[in-house]
C-alpha cells in the first residue's frame, strides 16, 4: 500500500469525514465514522509510529481530538441519520468510488439496555441513508461495520458468518443487533437487484487509542482503563461490574484498520467476513481487568460487583475465513496492545473522550 496516501478532511455538521486516495487518480474513499478505530485508517501502511500510523503525540491527532471534544463527537452520524437529503448531497458533492461505513449510534452494555429503541431507529436510518446514497451516486464499493453482538444468543460455538440470522440476539442489545443485521440484508438486496458491490465486516470487541473511555456508556476495555486510572489517582479499590466470568475476543484498533483496508481493496464477496483474533485468544473480563492492572501498575484491590449484569456470557467467533484469505496476518499481542492503549490514555487524559 502506497506511502503516498494523503488524507483530506471536510466537515459534516461539525464531524470530520475523510476522503482518501486509493492509489489511482480517480479512486477516492469516504469514511463515515463516529469514533474509534477509524484513526488507523487515515494513515495506511505499517502500524508503528512514523511508518504510516500516527504516534500518540501526533499533532494531527491532538488537533482532531480537541475538535471532537469541543464539538459534538456524534454530530456527523446524527446528520446522516436525520437527513437523507444531506447525505445524498454529501455523496453527490464528493463522488466517492469507495465508502468505509462506520457511522453508528454505539454504546456499552448498560446504554444498550436502556435505549434499545433509540439504537434500532437511529441505526436503521443511518444505514439506509448511507447505502442508498452510495447506490444512487454510483459508488463502486461499500464496506460496512457489523458486530459479533448481532449473532443469536442461543447458538453453537464458535459462531461463523453463516449463522447471523439463525435466531434472536441477546435481549440486552436487540435494537442495535437487529439494525446491524439489516445491513447484511441490504447488501444482498442491493447486489441482487442492482449489482452493487456492498459488503460488511464483523469485528469482535475493538479497543485502542482514541476510543470512548466513558465508564457508563463506553465498551468494556476502555471503561476498565478509565476505572483503573481513577482508582490509582484516588487510592481506591478497582470495582469491575459483573462477575468477571464472561469471555471476549479483543481486537486492537490498529490491527483492525489494516484489515479494513485489505477488505476495501481485496475482499470481493458480498457475504460478510469476521475480523478477529483466534478462539484461543479469548479472555475473560477478569483476565482483561488484570491485564489493565498490570499495564497501569495498579497496586490496589480488585473487586467485582456481582449485582451488575454480565450481559452475554460469550460470543466466541471463528476467524477461519479470514485465515484462509490472510494466513500470515499477525495480530498485536493482547498485553502489548493493552499497554499501548493505557499509555495513550494516560498521556492524553485531558483530551480523551470520557
């Protein structure tokens, strides 16, 4: 992948959307994102600082993060959701050939439980606006982002790409899950009716620098990192919600960014593909918390609040399809990825989303 990748930002209701040359003069991608691993997509190439991926102290990163913090970090996603005409105008203005569709209303377990209807309605609108605008403007390829939480609650393990629609999802996030499942339905329908090359990826639990570290609304690992930071600062115990027994496969955001770019360039199936570490790399929430404790050198007590919900016990995913395509792909070791993420959060606490 060329080191000559240059990213250009323009604003959609206060939120950056990024146009990225794909190598040819007439190839341009738009990334519709809320937040998170999209950071890695703007600097393709090697994952190390100075080799394509920005370092934690990168001036561009600090500037953009400050803009997000001072503005509304979800304004772009909300604009896509509420105004189909504005979305269509955006596509018409920039005429992208490729789209990375990340825009969504997202949140952790407890936010999903509280706002299932909102998650369903807003994500349905966002997805329909983006995909229909992509079709109408002649986009060559769209890669959308799903989640392993969309799989049936009652299922056999490991789950794979053929099992998405085999039963209802876990009740804690059924609104978000059904909305995301419909992207797969839309992709198939656009292909069958119009020949559109729309597909989707299914990452497992994503974490990394520039995540949402809000303890109430964020996902489990960034929430744990923020909790450990506060416990260390205040000299208090670390309390983890739930029993710590549920198991998850975590994928580092910079690894996921590399895979996303591969999908955009090389993966030509309409059927979705799971992007995940192997089943053998699944860890419990307790193990994840202990990893964060080590990374941040926390010496206090580790407690578990068993009055809080555990959510889905596990959603072990098979990455066998990914391995068939990329047998030599190397994931960042979990301990190292957690350490890098914790270091970024501590160094950027003042501007981190929390």
